[in-house]
C-alpha cells in the first residue's frame, strides 16, 4: 500500500528518470566516451590532489600547464569538480567523470519540473522538463563538447528560481536555505552561464517580488547575499585577481566572438548533427539548432494565449518577459546583434554567441509549459502526452557520443601520451601574467641554471614542493613551477626572496654554498583570505539556521 501511494504521488519523477535513461545510457557503458573538452578526468584528478593535500579551497593544480602547474581553480568553475573529487574515492576518476554527466542530465529534468510545476501544474511541467532535457543543445553540451560545468549550471538555474518562487508563497527556512545553497552552486558552476543568466534571473525576481511584503523581499535579498557569501571563496578572487593571469587568451583568435555567429537556417531548420567544431563563417561541423518542437511551441504559445478565457495580468507579464527573453536570446546568436557585442565589452568572454542557446532552451521549455497551461485541462493532458512523445522521438537520437573507448582505465587515461596531452591542453587559459607557454614538459626536478649543485628527493604537491640541495658553488636554482601570488620559498626554515625573471616565468632563487632543505608553500593573498573568511562565516550562518530549525522542531 505504501509503495503504491509513493509511486502515485511521485510518478512524474519516475517518468523523468525513465527519460533520463534514454539520454544517459552511454554513460553506463564501460570505459569512456570522446568529447571536445577531454579534461574532465584530469580536473577531477587535480581536485582530488588538492583535497588530499588539504588545499581547501583548491586553487593551484600541479600537473597542468604542461607540468608547471597553474591556478586553474582560482578561476575555473569549481562546484562540479568538488563533487567529482569526492566521487573519485569510490568510483575512480573515469567513473566520477561519468557521474558528473549523469547528475547534470538528471538534475536538469527534475529542477525544471519543480519550477514549472509550481508555475503551471503537473502536465505542463512534464512537458517543460521533457523539452529541457531533450533540447539538442543539451546533447551538444554533453556528448559533443563535454561541457560538464555548463551542463551543471543549466541544471541548477531552474532550482534557484524554484526556491525563489516558493519564497513568494511561504517565508519558510527550507526555502531560504534552498535559495542560498542553489544560488551558491549556480555562481560556482560556470562563469559564462553566470554572466548570461543573472539578467534573466533578475527579471524573474523583479516580476515575482514586485510590490510584495517587505519581509519576503528582505528574505530574498538576505538569502541571495548568503548564497553569494557561500560562493565568495571562488567568485571574489576570480574577479578581483583576473589581472594576475593572461585572460586575453580567452578571447583571442579562434575564440573571438566575431567568428561564431549562427544563421537562421542553423537555428530553425537545420536538423543535421556532427561532432566537429565551431568555425568562423558557416562552415560549422556541429549543430546549433534550437530544436523541434521547441521553437514551434514557443510561437504556438502566442496563439494559445488568445484562447484563455480569464487572463491574469501577472501571468501575462511573466509570459511576455519569457517570450522576450526567448526572442532576445535568439537575436544575440545572430550577426545582426554584433553592435551589442561590440558595445558591451564583457560579452566577449562568452566567446561563442551560440552560447545564448542555453537561454533559448530554458525559455522555450517554459513557453512550452505556457502553451499547455493555456489549454483546457481535458485537452491539456492529451496534448501533453502527444508533445512529449514528439519531443523524445525527434531528439533522443542526438544523445550519444561519436566514439566509445570500452577498455580505457584510469591508469591508461592518466599516463603516457594521454597524460601528456591533458597536461598541455587549455594551457593558455589561465597562464600567470609573466609566464610563457612551454613547448615541452616540465623537468622532473629543479634545474641548476648557474653554478654547481645536486638536487635530491624533489616532491611536488598541489600546494607545496620541497627538495634537498647540496650546493658546491653559488647557484641559481629554477623550480619547475610557474610563479604566482602567493608562492613562498623557505630555505632551512627561513623565508627567502625569489624571482620569476626567467624565460618561462618559473620560480627561481639563489643558493650559496652549503646543504639545504628547500620548501615552497602556496599561500593565500589578502583577497583570497578575506573571501575564504566570508564563505566560512556564511557556512556557520547556514549551520546556525539549520540547528535552530532542528531545535524548534524538537520542541
């Protein structure tokens, strides 16, 4: 009896789980699949090293930068990789990478359903969730680009709006905490999605909280600030310390937005699929379609609105805003919007205008929900079933990788040629400002640039390196680690000055004749320290609120 009641109450989630298997089935196969951003395993491996070394929060990774290390997680989206690193203790690195893909797929459907169910009800929500899950851009992210962080961000965005909307109904602690946690997860999942979606989220908040009671508005502001506080350890240094790395590398040459606008044919009519790349002009070998029936339903929602007998102006405002977001995002993918891209400088870090498809599929999924919501209930159920079947039928075949390597193991992925390829991949993304791209792997131990010395027992961890040195004549030692604030060098326990004035920008220093034990420690700058304190205080606030809620429940 309990089982039947449970299934009856939660049947939409079981249906979404079934749909997940149609999307995620390749993830359950042994081995690993090919995709563009083939650094997921490596990033998880590096994050696990940070945790093992108690470098929390993780900022510096020792093996990327062609073995010279660089501050990857001071700037690159950290939230998914903390989950991945924890998962690697149980599933290994490849297994953990596949777990991240699976979580992004599953959470997207669930979070969109929760949001749309609050707005429209069960059947429109099922359609909205199905549209969101089966949007071709989602398949592009997962099986072509391998964009774990972006997929995570898209999965979390509806959750932020869900908790905010729940807050408009009841000012309860669970909704406040949910809003803070989901907002923090969103801010630390993908920098570009944060840039693109913050105006969208702000628009929804403005509509929902306009002329609401002051206590509700205050709760929204306070718990958004708490969410920001939780993410401050990452957000604050990523923004305030961007001058410490060569961020212009993120927008140069093939990453210049001017070469990646999309045509109307690609958006609306093209049903082809590919696993190539985005090229300047119309020579793309991957798909940038909005999806069928996604854009049909978005336009159809306009027609369906005229059949509503009783119109609610608040819903009309929400609908018009969603439709405007849909249309505006499509416009931003097209070359006609180039003047906006030229005027708003920060947009260039989006790199690819077609990334606005993330907002397009989000808004079109909600518009699909609006379409069904406007119909009579008896008709809505039938139409929902038909549209769900059509959506799955038209798009499920996109959700598969180009190639699967069935016998690949963690050891093979993290050794030999595959290891070297990952070490030097994306090397220019966050290269320290004074560093030069190395053309060969870092040496296995410090080198003697000048003088006569012997180096023994070199050990290089994520936040510390050390070695023993027998110096026979005054020497200049160059450690195979890029310099970056705040690396500190200690010789026999005493801090010494070091330099990065060499060809590659590595750490170097002078040693006079003698025997030494040399240690390098990666420490926080003032900005990182303050950011860490803000996050720590925010965590304590969350714990205090939860503790107070538990005590209240017990009493």
